[in-house]
């Protein structure tokens, strides 16, 4: 099994789920943005990695548009060198239309995360030689009003079904890449790592989520990440 196999299995599993309010729409970029998504997996994910970094779920102007975790369109195209055909989810909110690589709005979380990697490793190949970045949940959730919903806002029953599918994909990815470090991008991701991988020998860590909605991210975010990485022994 490789990363594309894991991704396809996860896509099928979450496509079979049904979500109750407050969820009005669920976009799955593993389906409609599979071309750039698989390009990311092939180019940057195969083989063992020392450091596994996990985010929460797609942002409306990031992975939901490009199929790449933290997929700010400029960073994905110009730094990661990925482009590709992107379609549409079966149901779209009129205020959250998927534009793919034609989207003009930036994704701040992706700008910060990939900007940090670019500033310290210069090239994607140098960064991905040691690191890999994934999202725990592949779905973007929207309310009927078009509000972005994170997975922790789902009902308990919906979370249970969703987490079972995502935990399975996460476990298989870790088995494949055999990292030494598992770093949550935000507290939610760290909790899911620890829950899905009990008793592992992984060194767990947490960096602040780069979203502007996180007050800690809006002042010296990259320097905060450096501090955590140095404390863990990832960076000197």
C-alpha cells in the first residue's frame, strides 16, 4: 500500500458518511482535486520521513482549492511546483465556489507554513527529505450559511464515524513513513495523533496553528515554530 492507495481508501470512507447539522455542505478535495493531490503525494510523500506534521482539515482557500495540505495557491504553484485540473464537489455553497488554481484569494495558514519551510530549507526537495505535511481530515465542512466548520464542531456521532476513517488513514501513513517525530499543527492535530497512535515510540510535539484565527499565530509565528523544533531536537 502506498500513499495514493491510502488516500483513495480514505476518500471512499468519508464519501460514505452523512453529516447532520450544523454541517450543511462537505467538500472532499480528494475527489474533485485528485490530480494535484496525487501529484503532491507522488512528488513529496513516498518513502520514509523523519518528521511527520499533521494539520486539521482543508481551509476554504487552501486545500479545498488546490488539493494540497495548507494549499495556498501561490505557494503550491510557485514553490511546490504543483498545478492541475480541479473540478467541483457535488453540492457547492453559492458563496464558497471552488475555483481551483484560478482562485485569487490567499490562504494565510499555507502562506505561513510553506513560507517557514522555504525560508529555512530553500527548496521543497530539501524540506521533504526529512519532513512530510498532511491533514488529518480531508473534508471541508460548511454550515448552511457558508461558515467554515472545523471537525470538532460536528456532533458526537458524526465525529466518531469521521475519526474512525481518519485514524485508519493516519495509522497507515505512519506505518509507511516510519517517522521519529509526530508534530501536530495545533492542539487538535496533536490530540488526534496521540489518540490514533497509543503506545507508539513517536516523539510528539505541537506547534501553534498558523491560522489568523489563532491569536498566537499573528506575532512571530515562524520563530515560535523554530523554538518548538529546537526543543524537540528537530532543528539545531
